[in-house]
């Protein structure tokens, strides 16, 4: 049965989305700046065709990192425009700013004090590169922390934006490494194995575990002034991890074999620790979602079964299966994301963050949830679900959940 569409009383304001506009402008500027990066790569490698071929090779480790980041970001997805900005900043702006800081500022100040080529190589590899690269890769995380607190609300968000910025930087750096290796030796297989297969996550781990985590934890606090402590502390951790990786050629004995032993004994455990940390943080996010949604459940906004479905991976998958079978995939995605935002919003208010805007934000999110639930119910049962006059909104929401389950037996229930 066809049901006429009903206008939503909770539609978004017609005013401009400032974050979207700034994101588009930022990406456009970075797109223009990318020509500078291409020019630099072509000059360093010496062959435009080799730059293109190396770019194709660099896509493989980039794709793996992006896949891992999207898997981490699945519970509470970040705005795609912000994710694109972070990745492009890392691959373009961070590269250009690193080259400028190294060659125009640091090297003229430091190189005259170095006594040999070996000292310069140690300085450039172990001190300069970690400091400057991690500084500029961290900028998108700082921007999100300072100006987009609604989208940046915890350590997982810091990991996501830090890893994407680092992935973009590594992509450009890999083009340079692959291209110069092929140009000089005619074979880039070893460097591709080393950077593309063995260590595609190194840059991402450096930035995510350092600045990403530090600013992510600081985002849970009330004041933005915490960045004055969190940013330098996080940058120090990122730079030290980066320096540990870069310094291996100076202190690990045994040549190539010694490096592989170092990789297995040091870098692999660090990667596993980072993965375990991400798993614990994601588990904490799910726990917060469940606890806070049960708060709303006790007030009549959700049934117990609905909270259980919304706060577990299996439950969300079951809801999405139900929605796809009825052509409701997009509304269900919005419903799940809005419920997650609502839970985080309440958590922020309870710990003292965004308290002044809590009531307005909560009202908006609850209104959106109510509209999405009614719209999906209307499609599922084949007739409009009216608003019951004279009944409190919270009670209406609870009644709709129960009626939805009664009228559609296929509605996912807890097992």
C-alpha cells in the first residue's frame, strides 16, 4: 500500500551548514596545493610516469589503513567531509609544511652545528623528521578539537582523524620512496614489501596513539584550554614512537636480518597493543551507549529490547537486516546514529561538558528519533502512524515502539 509522504516538523534549519562550507573550502584549497606536491615528487623522482605508477602502488597500503579506520569509525561515524579533509591535509598540507619547516627553518639553524654527514643523517632521521611530521599531521585533530566539538567527542574520534591524516601523509611519502627506489635500482619490490606490506599502519599508529588519543581524552573535558597540555603531551608520544621506528638503522645490529628481528620483537607488539587499546575504547563506547540509552528507556523513550538492539553490534546488524528488507536502510542508519549521538550527548552533560546547550540538543535529537521511528513504522505497517493528541511526547514514543512491534512481527526481538 502506498503511503503519501508526511512533512517532518523536525527538518533541519534552512541556514547554512558552517562545517560543511568550511570543509568544502578547505578541500578545494588543498586540491590546488596538491599541484605543488606533484611538482615536488616529479622533481625528486625525475619521471612523471614513474610518479603515477608509484601512486598506484601507494594506493594498496592506503586502502588498508582506510579500511581499518572505517571499521573503527563504524559505531559512531564521523562526518565524511571532515574525514576527507583530514586525509587530504596529511597528504598535501602536512607534506608541504614539513618540507618548509625542515628546509627553511630547522636545517639552517641546526646544520652548521653538526660535524659530519653521519650526525646530519641521525639528526634528520631521528630528531627532525619525527618532530616536524608529527606536528603537521596532528593539525586536523587539533582543528576538530577546537572548532567542531559536536563531531569530536572522545578518544576514538581522535584516533580516526589522526590515523586518516597520517594515512594521507604516508601515501605521499610512499610515492616518493617507491619512485626513487625504482628510479635508482630498477626494482621497488623490497621497499614496497617493507612499507606497503610490513608496516602500512606505522604512520597511523604514531599519530593516532599520540596526539589523537591525547586530544580525544581532552575532548571529554569541559574546557578547550586542555589543548595546551594535551597537544604537546600527545605530540611528544607521537614523535617518540616515530623516532623509535626511524632510529632502528642506527642501533639495531645485524643488517636486514637484525631489522626483521627488531620488527618482530618491538614493532609487532606495539601494533598489537594499539589494536587492543582501540578494542577497549570501542567496548567502552558501546557500554556508554547502553547505559545512557537505558536512562531514556526508563523515561519511556525506548523499550528495553530496542536499547539492547541499538547498543550491540549484532543487534544493529539485525535492525539493518530488517530495514533493508523493507527499503528502510537509510532511515535506520540515521536512527542508529541519532540514538548514539543522544547517548553521547547525555554523557557529556553528566560529566559537565556542553551543559548549557544540553536541553536544546537533547530536544532536537529526541524529536528526530521520534520522527524517524514514526516514518519507519508508517512504511512497515502500510498506513500512517498518527500522533496521539493530549499524550506526553515521551509516552507517545514508548507507545509507538510497542505498537510497532505488535503490528510488524518481523521487528527484531532480543534472542
